[in-house]
C-alpha cells in the first residue's frame, strides 16, 4: 500500500526565523511584522577611501576591511588586458532578456555563466591568486572526521556559485537591498565583531567602465554583515562602491547591497561579478547542463576545482563509482579525495 505524502512537506521543516514574524492579510494588503526586533542602531559611514586597500595590497589587508565593513575596494585588481579580453569574450552573449522577474530592473542586461563562456574569466578572474586566498579564508572548510579507528582531516575548497556580467542601463531603478547568502538560507546573527566560519559566499566585482553613483554603482550597507537576520537597511545607511575600470569590489554575501538606479541618459554600468561559495553547498546556477564537456576539459586543474568539478573533501560530489571527476578529466591530477591522505590512527 502506498502512503500519500503530506500535502505540504515544507510544514514539517523547523520554522526557524519564521517564528519571529507576524503575518496578516487585510483585503488585498499582506503585511509582515518582526515580532521582537533586536535593538541595534549601529551604522558605519566609511568613505570610498576608507574602503580602499592601501598599496601594497595583501590578503590580510583586504580581509581586515571585510571583517569591519563587509566590503573592500582594490584598485587595479585586474589588468586592462584581462578586463578587455573578458569583455570581448562575454559581450557577444548579450541578448534580449527572456526572464521577467523584477529582482533586476528591466533595463539591466545580463550574461550569465560567464565562467563557461570565457577562459579568461575562469583562469584569470576566478582563479586570481589573491581572490583564491581570500575565498579559502572566508568560505573554505577544514575539519577532522572519525572514520573507524582513524581520524581524517579534509579540506573542502570554495567553488564557483555564479558568474554574471551585469550591465545597468539608463532608466534602471534601484535593485532592492538583499544579502546574497539568502540562497543558502544563511541565518545572520547580531555580532559585535566578525566571526569566521559562518560565511557561505563571497563576491568579487570588476568594473569594465567607471561605476558611479549616477550610472548604477553597487551600493552596500557597511557593517550589515554583523546585523541580525531581520534588521532592515535604510537607504541612508548605504555607501556607493564607486570604482574605475579594472578595480575590484570584494563583498561578503552576508552584507546588504544592491545595484543602483542609473540616472544617466546614455551611460551603461558594466560589471563582471564572480560569486564563490563553500565547496559543499549548491551552486546558484547550474552550469553543467549548458556547457560542453570539451570546455571543462580545456581548463586548468585549479579552474576545474574552482568551477566545482572536483570532489569536495571528504566525499561530496563524486562521479559514477566513487570516482573524483577531476581525476577522470585530468588523470595526472591529485585532489586527495578518493583516498584521503590525512588519516591518522586514533589513540583513545
Ligand atoms: O549590480 C549590482 O551592482 C549588484 C548585483 C547583485 O547584487 C547580484 O547580482 O546579486
Ligand atoms: Fe546581490
């Protein structure tokens, strides 16, 4: 006899943050009210200079700004040659939008999965050594696990989450404030100080042309990565990450932000975004269905790992019979995942 499934399985899930919300419906008007908002009026107002990492740029210095503000600017992060090559590879893929939602204004044009349309995006933007190090610090996972009488140590490398060219056109309205980690149901908590281990994603945005307050620079709310999940940002709390061609704006996914209105007559705001997430979480975009195998085969081992083809240690993402897909594509490579190298006999 088959048992019919309950009508709405989501009702079985723990209510989490929902339990602190009061919903009401009056006629056509639906409202939601946070029942016990946490008292927090902290508001940081750094200037673009405060957000900019001084020369010589180091990962420590970027991390320090991210810990304080949730965002950081690095001048000349990628060379003009790389930024131009990315543009040449990706811009032919602009097409009329088929997507009708309003999370992005109608005037915003996008090219998605740029990491699969440009080897320069994959190798030079995503695999930039500074960015890789930053990702490892903020979203890499390293733990020990008991397996039988051994203790193994496994490292799950960050992976691509989504990669997009976003061109905000004249007339576009503000994109709503949001945190990018909503896709992973990350629950942000009030914190006095940044704590490592809770971040699920991190972004690097590169300007193809000058991003200004007028043409749609990303605006973000400094310090909001330390806010409780249910605190709502106000427009006056935002700062505009105005950057020049080749500059980078790094941002933690727990930080409130949004693209801005483009109030110019004829300027576009062209920015390439690379979002990375923990190696064990689901990527935002499914790049595997739209990309021919040959493209993956043409990439370096690091790009394949970062694109999410390799196993995330210890055993997440295997292929066929517990094989590491990276080894299938590049037999000479080692990811230490099919035979964990860090096994130590446990002494109890
Ligand atoms: O266009 C921007 O500046 C921000 C885009 C953004 O927030 C997103 O794609 O999640
Ligand atoms: Fe976003």
